[in-house]
C-alpha cells in the first residue's frame, strides 16, 4: 500500500469527503448551501466554533477579525526586508513562524491567525502595511492587492473570491491538514502546526496545483491546439495539473461551482478564449483518461480573471485552509493521541562491517 491510500487514519466531526450521499459537507452543511447562504467568515466560525453564526455573532466575529489585522512592528520590519523575488508561500511560512516568536500562543491566536495571513501576504507584496476598512477577507484582499494600482473592485470579483475561500476552507485528512494534526499530536504550539501545514500545501501535487493549472491553460494560444497538446503530454506520461483526486472517484463536487464562476468571470473580463481552452482540456482529459478536474483547475481561472498574480494562487489556498487546519488542531488536541505509525522495513538484514 502506498501513500496511505484508502486508510482511515482517525476520526473527525469536521467534514465529509467523498461520501456519495452527503457530498462535501462542513459540520453537516453541504458546500453548495454554504456558498449560496454564507460567507467565508461565517464558514470560518462554523469550522472553529462548531455552529453557523447568527447575524449578530457574525457581525461581532467580523469586527474581531478586522481588529486583529495588525502586524507586530518587528514582523512588519521583517516583511519589508524579504525580497520581492521570494516565493509568497515562503513569506507566509516565515511570517507565521515570526508571529509565533513575537506573540506566543494564547487562546486569541486562533482568530489572529485567520485574520493575519492576508495581511502578511499583502504587506510583503506592497512593501507597506496594508490597512483598509473592508469587512470581509475577500474584500480586504482585493482592495489590498489593488491598493497601489487604484483599480476598482467588482462585486462579482468579491463574490467569486469569497466562494473560492469557502470551497478551499476544509477537506478532511488531506496532506497538509494531516501534517498539521501530526504536529498537534506532539502537543506542539499552534504556530508550529500551521508552518508545518503551509510547507506541506506548497507542493504541486497539493495546493501548488492551482498555479500549475494556470500555467497549463496559458501554454495554449488557441483552443484548436489544445486537444493534440494534451494528448501529447499524456503520451509523454506528464501529469495534467488540476486533474485527479485521491478520494473523489466520480468528480470533485467543488469543481462545477467554481467552473460556473470561471465562466461568468471570463465573460465579464473578456477572457472567453481562456475558458474555452480550459473546457477543451477538461473534455480531453475525460475522453482520454476518464479523469475529472479538481477544485484547483477552474479556481486558477477564477483567480486569473480577477487579476490575481499566479504566484498568489496557492497562498490564497492558505488564507482559506487555515480555518480547516485550525479546526483540526483543536479537534486533535481535544482527544489527543500521538500520531506515530509503523514503517514496513525493507532494508538489509542485520550485518557487520
Ligand atoms: N494527469 C494525468 N494522469 C493522472 C492524473 C493527472 N492529473 N491524475 C492521475 N493520473 C493517472 C496516474 O498517472 C495513474 O495512472 P496509471 O495507473 O496509468 O499509472 C492513475 O491516474 C492513478 O493516479 P495516482 O497518481 O495513482 O493517484 P493518486 O491518488 O496517488 O494521486 C493526485 C492523486 C491528486 C496526486 C493526482 O491525481 C495528481 O497528481 N494530480 C495532479 C496534481 C493535482 O491536481 N493536485 C491537486 C489535488 S486536489 C486539491 C489539492 O489538494 O490541492
């Protein structure tokens, strides 16, 4: 058995993945319902506090997150010193690590981490602390991204980014969440759990796939080049990024939602050709391999149409998934047992020099 495929590695009450009747649910709520009736902050509250907030609770929680968008002075200095050539995932990992030095864990750290990740990212990007009075994480991010370029944001951009943050928020024992739980199981601090998870998400087989998917879509100038190009890549045994999933066999339930947003956005910003290219990639993958797109594929197009730089795609995954990671750290701690499996030894028999 490789990669622990099919192994149930523990209990969770946070989400269901791949249960055909339930689809994907967060604490019992279907993701389609959440995208239609909630925003990212209410989903964060649901994951972390185990209930959807009433309107007044949401109001208070959003205000609390806004008040926590403050960087300690030394973290601000550090972020300004990190070169612009850095990988933004490394910036997030380092920013979280530094925050753990400056503000060791307290009960407040959970909400602080949810609030601070976009601030870390944008402050490094803009070279100055990004302060704006936007209520939601999606709007804070969109306004912060455009701060120096004075480009107005569009309501569809906010809606699409918010929906994407909901869809990325939680996904049971995926690699980064499981890594965070392993760190939590040693009774380590929350910052260590989150830096572990960020490092695990960074790879292209996991969160990094959304950036690779965008590069794939952009490889093609015209839709009529796509089918042959994908077939060639498959014949060369190349992975087509943004396709396939360890758990979902009949398709990723998040994909149709994000695909619809990608279609709307591509029409809005005049990038229909990119959408057409993406659809032909999807159709070719189905015809050739019977493999479906996962969340990362059309999310890439959503972010691109909004005007988000490709190197920010995986960091946005972090901005969202931090809520799931934290929920799992809390759950792991609530009934902890050190996660320490066995290895199947395949090395030499005992020997002497
Ligand atoms: N492109 C081409 N072939 C693929 C792909 C793909 N994207 N995904 C699976 N296959 C093939 C694979 O080559 C293998 O073929 P064969 O049996 O002939 O060797 C077969 O399908 C089974 O794949 P696997 O690699 O054994 O499946 P896995 O469960 O180990 O891998 C995966 C799951 C997600 C790592 C894999 O599908 C993949 O590498 N996809 C591309 C990267 C990607 O999109 N990652 C995002 C995952 S979902 C969201 C997230 O975590 O960010």
